[in-house]
C-alpha cells in the first residue's frame, strides 16, 4: 500500500462502545461495524506522516455479520479491519459509485493475500 512505515491503532469494542463512538464523531445514533479515524486529514495531519489513524471494529457486529454471511467472525473481522485501513489510506465508498467499486476491488485483492 506504499506506506511501509505506516502506524495505526486498532480498537476492538462491543456494540454499545461503537455506538458511543458513532454518535459522538459521526452523529449516527446506532452501532456500526467499523469506524476509521484518519490522521492524514484535517488540521492535525501534519503531526506525523507515519501515523495513519485509528480503526475501531465492533466484535459483536463482526460476529453477527460473519454468521449471517456464513464466513465466521474471524474472516469478517479481517474484512472489517481491512475496510477501515483502506479508509485511513483515503479510500471511500460513500461519495460515489466509482470510488465504492475501486475500494471493493482493492479490498478483494488484499483479502486474497491473507
């Protein structure tokens, strides 16, 4: 991903904890599966070029989604963590369909490496 010295923090939480983060930072009053907090954007982006940011993943939601998809919690957790890391690297799926497809392709390619 062209950032061999990149640093990130991973926070594994339950649904109530991720709902607090989702409400506080994204004004969405519900649990979610993953939230990324990029440090390479905004007014604090010049602190360190190696700090990519933080990724928070709900273990509760990963377990539910993994079971529903028939892939298990571990694989779903890997997918969600990768999704969050891609957000830290500037990928986005919410702005337009083309960016969403690009993020999905990158995610699928990286998952094959695991």
